[in-house]
C-alpha cells in the first residue's frame, strides 16, 4: 500500500474527529500549532494512547496483521511496522504527488 493510500484509510470514531488517517494527522498538527509550547504529546486529544487510533486503522485496512481481544480492542499488532508506515505517510504529505 502506498503512503497516499495509507493517508486515505478510514478511521473508526476517534477523539480527533477525523475520518481518515490524513485528517487525523492534520488535526494533530492543528492541536500542536494552537497549543504551541503547551502542547501535551501524551494526550493531544484528551486521552493517552492516541496513536492506537492510527494502528487500528492500519489493521482494519489490512495493511498490517492485527488481532482483537474479546472486547474488540487490539490485542496484537506490529507497532514498529505501524510507526514506519505512518512515518512514510507523513513524509508523503510534504510534497504533492509523492508516494
């Protein structure tokens, strides 16, 4: 999957209010910009573990294998692979048409 396709993966409900990974990253940057030096990376949208919203989108999109527990929460996922995929998607934002 290309970084551009990753950016367009849908999100389940998240505290960011975004419906895609692209929207989530934009919302995250907006919070950073508004809060400036007061930005709290631990809880940018009010809850900790915010990166799991993106991990779940990658898993549900079939980009990385994911298992869920009996309550529907992520039980197992390759965090390192997810981080690398999100980093590549962020890099794709820097110039149009770059995948």
